[in-house]
C-alpha cells in the first residue's frame, strides 16, 4: 500500500477543489428541511390551508412525527433512502470522473499500486459520506428544535442520533459496490440508474418478506426498528461491501483501460 498518503492527498484535493461537496450537501439538507416544513405546516392549520396537496401530505407526516421520538424515526427512514442517493452521487463522482475527464490512463501510468489508488478513493468516499451524514444530523436536530417538538429529552435524542449514525454506516457500506458500477459504466450515469433499480427491487423484496436478506434493504429496516433483523443481515451487508471493493480492484487491475 505504498504512496497511500500521497493518493489520499490527491483525492482530497480533487474533492476540495470541486463544487460537488457543496452541491451534495446543500441538496441533502432539503431532507430535514422538507420534513420540518411539513410538520410546521401541519401544526399551523391556517397557514397550511394555502398549500393544497402539500397540506394533506403535511398532515400525514404530522401524525407520524408529532414528537421527538417519532421525528427521529422518520428522519432515520428518510436518511436510509434519500441519503442513499446522495452517497451514490459521491462514489459515482469519485470513481466516474476519471473516465469522464479522460484522466484514468494518466493515473494508472504513475508508479503507484492500484490498490493504493482505490483504497484512497474508498477512504475519501466514506469520509465524504460520513461528513454529509453529520451535517444532515446537525441540521435535522436544529430543525426539530426550531419547530419545538415535545419529548426531546437527552436520552431520546441520544438514542435517535445513535440509530441515525448506524443507519448512515449501513448505507455507506452498501453503496461501496457502486464503485464497480461506475467503473464498468465509465462515468456517472450507470450507477445512478442502477441505484434507482436497486431501491425499486428493495421495495419489492420487502413486500415479499425477504428484505432482511437483501443488503440494500437492511438500512431502511434498521431505521424502522424492525425486530426481525438478525446478525446474518449485517454480515450480508459486510460481505456485500467487501465483495464490491474486491471486485472493483480486480476490474481495475485486469481490465484493459484503453481510454
């Protein structure tokens, strides 16, 4: 793993000098902002009457998020689905931009092991996604405080944030195989399309009752507090993540990178 620190520095410089962290973070903040706005509208009927269908949606959410425990559960569920897409954006950009910009051959020509290049990319992906999750969590707590939800004891908020942190870790784990999708697709579009299909499949498998064995459904089940999750479910997530990383390495190592 020689030159890993140099590759980390290079990948971090790419991220810092791009606008992607700003856009992905701003986009992800619409998740807690949207939930808080709907709850605020539901708590103010006179104001919500002006918003038609939005008012109806606000009432539905308000019934399930009228206090801090319910709000945090709903927030965790939204992170498991919405956060999945924003984390997919990060890994698609980190791995797909080398193909889109035509810099892959130049990168592979330098005297650095491909394992170091890939490991640096995976580390930056995890760090970027984790930082985004922390920002979303902080903004969500601020929104919950601003709309003055009841039942916000330290124990409740600590439990909710712990669940959200674990949910974020599970989501980050299941997006790592999309590095292979971005590499095979040689860009950004294929991983986004596969992500949509994956969520559709996750919902179908949940309806069939086998979701605990489908790695991309496990984060949502955990966020919902489903008791039938077993250690096998978490091992499936772990091995899916590991297999995705290994497959990405083998693809980068043995595929002819002719463009």
